[in-house]
C-alpha cells in the first residue's frame, strides 16, 4: 500500500496550495481518507477527512472555512485545497487511510503517506 502526498511548497500568507494524495495497492473506494499535519515541536493533528463516497467531509475548526477536501475514486486520489493560508498552517501534511473508527483520531488510520511540507511565510 502506498499513499503519495504531493503539492506542498512555500507560499505567502493569504495564498493557496493544492495538496494531492495518490493511493495504490489498496481498494481505494473502501477507505475513508484524511489529512493530518505536524508542525515542529507539536503533535500530529487532524486537518480534514472525506468519507468513502465523498459525500461526507469533516474539518478541524481552524480550517473549515478555508480548506476543502474532495476525492476521485476513479483516479484513486484525494485533493486538499487550501486557501487563505496562514503562518500557523505551516507543517508537514500527511494523507492517511482508514476503514472504520473516529475520523479525527490518528489511531484509526492504518495507512500513512510520507508527508509533504507546507510553509507559509508572513
């Protein structure tokens, strides 16, 4: 199983980035997909998740009006569109997959990608 996160980079505050997560080696349509992030010296935290069908999405309170998660089961991929970025969004972003459990809990996720760095300058 491989989850390949990409799309990170350096952006000024107020800018946008689109993160992609490409999955292989699993039956993608059976897995809920989430994004987590980890800033230096901090614990990994939930950012957003999307259900198997794509109809249900969940967000951390601090990003829900700025980020949008979506999936394409035909392409085995998930997108995290990030707008109005803030310096506090700076972190390594990880995509992960789970079948059942609490969408906001990292413990529920059985598969993880390698992460992509997002840096927002002020």
